[in-house]
C-alpha cells in the first residue's frame, strides 16, 4: 500500500511540476523577424516622440510594405520599480507610458518590442528582471508587448539556459505570445539549447559600426561577425534563428558596397533584420537598400537555411544557400581593399552540392538576369563589394 501511495505521490509531483513549467509560444517567428531597434543609432537617448516618429516612418516609407514589422525599444526606457516591484518607465522620456506607446505602434499595424535583462541590472544599469521575471512578463503582457529582447549583463553566477528558460516560462504563464530574443552574445553557445527556449539568439558580441575591425570590449565589425557563422548555420531555422545582431546600414560609416555586403550576408544567414539607423531621416539610397525586395526574399525564404561558406580563395569567398522551389542563392564577397577578378564556373560548384540542371542566373542587386549556369560568372568585384546571385531552375 505504502509503495502505491509513494508512486501516486511521485506521479502527482511530476504532474504539478509539468504544469508549473512553461513552454515557448510557437509559430511566432517562422520567418526571421524584421523591424527596427533603437540601440545602434540612439543608445540611451530615446523617448516616446522618437519611437512614434519611427513607427510613422516605417509605415509610410515602404519599410512596412517590405516586411519590417517590429519596433523595439532597447535599453534605458526603464528607470526603477515602485513599492510593489512593478517596473517603471522613465516619466521624462515616456510621459504617456509604455502602454499607450504600444497602442500607437499597434495602430500603425506594427508590433512592439521591449528590452530587459536576465541579471540584476541592464547593461546601462537600469533594473534587470532577476527575481521579477513573472511580474515583468505580466506587465509586458498587460501592455500588449509582442517581443522581448532579453540581455545578459550583471548575471553573476546565473546559468544562462536556466535564466532564459525562466523568462520563457514567465511569458508563457503571462499568457501573451511574445517573441523571445535571447541576447547573451553567444557566450554560452545558445544555438545548442535555444531552440526550445527562444525564437532568436545573438550569436556574437555587439556589432560596431565598421566593416573590418574589433574594439577592446569585444565589439565586432561586419566581417568579424560573418567569420563567426561558418560553423553554426545548421542550428538556425524556422522559429529559432541565429541572430548576428542589428544592422549598421545608414549609420554613416559603411560605404555603399559594404552596406550591400552586410545586408546580403545577413540575408544569406536567414538573419533577423533589425534596422539600426534613424529611419525618419535616411537617404533614398539607404531606403532603397533596406527595402531591396529580391534580397529580402532570400532572407525570408521559407526553408530558413543558413548559408555555407563554400569556397575561400584568399580574400574572395563564395557562400551558398539553398532556397525553396529548388532555387539557390550565391554570394561572392571581396574582403580586401583591392578589386578581384572573377571567372567562376557555377555549374561545377552546384554539382558538388549534388544539384544538377541548368539555372537562370539573376543579379539581385542589379535586378537583372545575367545569364545561365552554362556560362561562367565573369567580372571584376570591387573592394569590399558583393555579387549576390539567385539561381532559378530552367525546365526544358
Ligand atoms: C548589449 C546588447 C546590445 C544593447 C546593449 C544595451 O548587451 O548586446 O544589443 O542591447 O546591451 O545596453
């Protein structure tokens, strides 16, 4: 009898624990999320006026139509907690409160993202969610937030997987589907455990506004981030994406060629695309680049496969990405300060991937069909530039 009683109690405990645990809200990020985040351009200098104007700009300038959807406020919106522990927005910068800002963004047909940190404080020293996970998730749910970027400063000895799982469970318990963006900079290999925890995970330290550089706190340029994606592509896919960080396009440092290369490679990685510039005041060229439909389609391809670096000849690299409907994307990137002459037989390359047949070759930056795989890709690739090609099978 005692044994039966024990078994019953053990089963009851399992049931109670399984109810307490949460799970990830599914089907929220079947394609890599696209949107805008305040950090790269504004840092802590954010306020509700900027966020509203950004939402208006995204709606009216064609970005929304091109697929950009989330408006994410990053660090520094929060200032403290009230006596009950509720998180408080900075009243000087957000006098109308976050809830009304969310309504404003929603009224534009867009979604709203917020930022917090798994540790005791955010990276800018604002209150973190440690110990307040369920309360904060309830607050975000009450405000109708759609997306949470969850950082990793001041985490002490916390275990990353457990900390992010706790916030996942808190969101689930709060009952409002929210995309969970894990931002622990790739430190604890989130690609190995993040799939059932969040919808995207940062793979690296912060992007900095340069093409080929590092800084002393670990910030990385575009090339340095690309180099960290040669081995981890297989972990990314629909609902769970590698996140190589937000875009630096339109922030005044990268050349047009470098910006093309940046967006092309993020698209090759099926990366979340978060614009990081002041989209209220950008040049026509920047807007055109950010909304290049053919490039965005490669990013958003429903297979969600991340590219493989197929060849590296010194400073010339060739990346390959399978797309749906038996199509393929190729990127030729020139890392060097010198032009590189190309004469490449794509037919032989695709055969090595066991891909047969004849393909139409289209240059997605020039918006031009440039031949078929019967001919070599021939040309001069300027310094830091990219050729991005889409191959579509020709049925005879
Ligand atoms: C970093 C994070 C950045 C930004 C910043 C804000 O840890 O990687 O993307 O959110 O904190 O303080």
